[in-house]
């Protein structure tokens, strides 16, 4: 949709919100499915979550955004790069990993109680 999205009204705004949550759902699902095979993602959730946030940032900025109608072309500012990395590390990757760790621990406890 490109720059027209800024003037698209409520319909475009709703679509943007839906796509934003869809991307977050895909990122969360990917980490959870990977943790089924890679147990260290649960055991070392802080380090893995921070690195996962970096990977989500890189995928979004190197693959998804260049394919959109509103992609930015460099030169990129160091401040923007650091801000984006830190936001994705601490507000995307770490909460996903910590939530998975907490939910998997609770599930293990409830399974042990049933025995």
C-alpha cells in the first residue's frame, strides 16, 4: 500500500493492527515449535530470548520490510538501529522466551501432580 496507508483511514488502521498481531503470533509460534526440538531454548530462556529478538528484528528489516510498499533505503542511523535491536530484544524476544519457560514449567508441575 506504500505511503497511501498513512491516509487510508480506519480500514487501513485495522488491517495494520491485524497484520502486526499476526506477525507477532508467527514469531511466537516459531519459537515455541523450535523449543519442542531444542530444549535449550527453555533452559536458557534469557540468552535465547534476547538473541531471538535480534533475529526477529533482522528478519523484519532485511526480508519483510523491503518487500512492503513502504520500505526504507539507507543510510540507516546508528541510533535507530540500536533502538530497534533493544526494543526487539527486550519487548519481543525475551517476553516470548520467558512466557514459554513459565508455561512449560507450569505444565510440567501439573503433569507431576496428576501422577
